[in-house]
């Protein structure tokens, strides 16, 4: 595995790989790697001959009150995990090389980014959109693999790639979960042992929603309220949002329509730690019909 820090060098390597007719897959991370990230690498390895992992804690997607300074950066550990997972190139630039003096351009993420995470974290998705487009241009990837845990982000990236005619196929990877159902996340390390146990309420809420929709219920707003009550039953839990949304446009929905896909999206604070999760389903005909 080669470690590259210079964007110009990475772009030159990627262009040369393309000239050799190599299929390039990219996995974008902010480090603090866990099995969820490595599952993305495994999927990229199945889809492409060369796998590039980007490791960059992007300052433009953090708000002034967020955890940029304390975000974990165990680079040596991350590099060892990337190497063991079969990554060919680890692109780990410094902020100054990604945003040099005079940098002033950005990507407007569009209406998908105005709701939920976008409403609560102003500027977050603009920062994500800009760095993703930069990294796609630098790595010249044919395929980019993103986890479905950041479902709104994934929907936004798909929209941008389609709108701007970027020649990269976007692949969504299923959420990686711990044995108790909690979605794997770099932020899980912030949870105390007691908070870690309380955090499993997110998965219990998802399971309730799955059971109720499988029964044929279409009253999504009511099911969401029931799921939220499960989350709020544990101490120190506060929901930023919990809602069913249309899978493509990420607009809130109160009732499902047969043949359409929806997601239950959740953002919860357990103590001082903010966790997100989601679950997708497609509405089928009610069994009572």
C-alpha cells in the first residue's frame, strides 16, 4: 500500500491507472476506522481492481460548536487497518493542500441538504459536497462506495453526481452493526458503558418500525411517534429528529404508498454523543386488501 499526501501526485497516479485500463474504486473516510469502513473496502474490492481510500478529516463540514478538534486521528492504526483490508493507495492530505490560500469555491448541495441534518448543521452538507467532488476529481474513481448509515448524505451525493455529469458510479453499502444492533460509528467511543447500553434503543426503535410496516401499517407518522417513544424511554436521550422520508427526495412523509421506498431516519443525542441511524423499506400491498 502506498501512502500519498499530495493531491497533484494522487491525481497523476490515478490518471496513469486509467491509462492502464485499471478500474478504480474509492472509499472516502475521516479515519478512526472500524469494521463499517472496512466493509466498504471489501465491497470496493469486489467492484474494482484498484482501491483508493481517502483519509481526511474535512474541516469545512464541521460547525463551530462541533467536535473537529477532538475528532479521533489514530493515523498509524488506520494505515495498518487499511493495509490489512487490501487498500492499494491511502490518500491522506493535509488541510492546507486541499484548501490552499485563496480557496473560495464550493458546491451547492441543493434542496436535499436543506432538511434534517442540513437544517441542524448549517453549512455541513456544503462542506461534504465540496470535498466529495474534489476527492472524486483527485482520485478519478470509476466507483465510489459510501455507507448507507449516512443516508441523507448518500442521497445528496447521488443527486450531485447525476446533476453534474460526474462519471463515477455511486454504490451504497449496507449499515454495519454491532452484535446488539448499534450501528458502527467512530463516535461510539465517546459513549460511557452505561450510555452504550442506552444507545441500543435506536435499534429497538428500528425493529419496532420494521415489525409494524411488515404488518401492512401505512400510518408512518404514528409509527415514527411510537419509535421515538422507545428512544426517549432511556435516560439522557434527546431526538434531533426521527421521521420517515421519501427515499429519493428525503422529504418527510406521514403515510406510505404501495410500491414506493421509504427510510426511517434517526438522529439522537445520548448524553453528549450524537448518533444517527436509519432503516429502509418498500411499501407493499396491505395483507388486509
